[in-house]
C-alpha cells in the first residue's frame, strides 16, 4: 500500500526540506551559506538586479540578514567550495557535484539533444576556438569582452560576439569554467586546471546512470516529496532514462512512492524527510527560488499561479515587473513587486497583492519582512505605492509609508 499524504502534509515536508521556516535571527557566516547550498544542491544565478541578484535571495530567505560579501567569497574567491555550471539554469553548486555533471559536458561536446548547435560551432570553428583557448592559457582568466578576436555580435546566439560564443560553448563542454565574476556581473573564464581544486579534477568520472541517480537523490532530499517531473526539473534531467533511474532508487529504498491528495501524478517521498506539524515562516522568495522555480509545482503545491512578468509588456502585467511571493507559515499569502532604489536608499513596493486566503496578520508580517530586507540591502526605508489590494493595509506599517505616482 502506498503512503497517502494530504496536500498540507506534502507542502510542509517540501518547505522543511528546502530549509524554509528555520531560525533567521542567528548570525550566519560562510559555513551556514555552504550548508544551505549543500542542502539545496543548486542555486540559480541570474543577472537581474532590480532588488538583488537572485542567487543572494535564497540564502536571505533561509538564514536572514547575512553579509552579502560572504556569498561572493564562497562562490568566486580563489579558494571556494562552489563552482558554476549549467545545472538548473546557470547555477552555483557544491564542488563535490562537478563529476556528477560531466555527462552533460560530454553531451555538449558531442552535440546530443539540445547541444547540437554548440557542437557544430566547436567543430566548424575549431581553429578559432583553439585560438581562444590559447589566449586564456597564455594571459590567464579573461572575460569575453577582453578577447579581441572574431566577429562582433552579428546576430548568432542572442547577438553574441564570436568570442563570446566560443567561451560559452567551452564553458558548457567543461573546457572552461568561471574563474570569477566582476564589474556588471561579467563572467571571467579560466582553465579548470587553474581554477578548480586538483582533488575535484582528479575525482573519477562516474558512469552516466550512476551520476544521474545521485542527482535524483540530491533533488529528492532538497524537495522532500515530488513527482517525477519535479525531480527531473530540479537539475533539468533528460526524459530518456528517467523512469529507470527512479525505479532503481525505489528498489533501493531511497525513494518511497506516495500518493498526495489533490495531485494528479504519483509522487516520491525522501524516506529521511522531516514531517513537521507546522512551518513557522515569514519570508519573501526570489522568482528563481528553488521552492517555486518550477511553476507547475508551485501551483500544485500552493494553489498559486505564479509567473515572472519581466518579459511581459508593462500594460499587460498583472502583478508587476519583479514580483516576489511572500511565504507565511506554509502558504503563499501575498506577492509584491519590489525595486531597490539605491540612489534614494529606499526599497519600493511598486504593488502589493494579497492571495484570497491571506489573514489579518499578513500585512504586518509582510511589512516586517520588507523592513528586514531593506536593512539587509543597506536601504534606509520602505515605501509602498498605491497599487494592489494589499497596498492600503501595508503602507501605514512600513517606514516611509505610501508614495503617490509611478516609477
């Protein structure tokens, strides 16, 4: 007989697995950041800086107001426990997972599936690609903008220059890696043997099936309870072989098939997952937070249809440009369109909307979280613009109050 979970039980298991609802008042240092990413397995990177770049936010949601420079240290300092690769999207991951993704690097090299264009470029422009590698070998880590060779942005991939196409292709095949980030978050490319620890480079490459099985284990631990599609999405795993890998984990007792009431698809439970009776959370979530990045799962889990509207024309947006859901307890009870006005020193809530089940306590809890975030970002106050059904109740509760007009 399959275990049966209520939707609320599944939601609490998932949030606990994600590390949400813990102590956010204790001091957090590098060790806590590393433990968090080890728990999550992967954190998505994104360059949008309207509030804060997204990879800083999951740690704030789980640990509270940690010093942001610590993430730069663990991610890009000379001796770092993390590395960058294409895992969910562009991502930060624990160094120990680098061997687990070598099959994907090989697929990029061989042109398997979505990587056909990468392999074709590397094959057809091999002389140019080798010149790029020689330049980085001779000069040390370089950004694409420092490579004075090839054509300059004549369309191609997103209008990239030929040099940018080359270094990105080499990044996907693992022949280059991120040495650091600088300036406007520009990636600086280096040779893996000069960037990554020798112990990581010398670690044996596991067979594809073994590596994928381990990535599924990591995903299951990070999600607590999940459907097969949820598990595949976490590290963007191929459909081919997915059923076999999950069946193998079930047979080994490392995944437990369960039924979740209200879910159309069968689910899998991490047998070690905590089953808390309550989740005490009050946290704003990045649009790319692991807990909500797969929108189908978010809707199934929380009953909220959430979409990021950055690429939606302004007049068609429902909730705003950069909207963060508010996690209250085990529910998403509100969403706010946030902007950090760094020049004025203000965190601006450009709109605030309540979900139908929001409680009378939601405005006060959200106001407290907005002020916590403003302090973490080094902003002196919070202002709420008069847009959205939650704005009138929220504005009087924050420092700075309501501001008319638009920005």
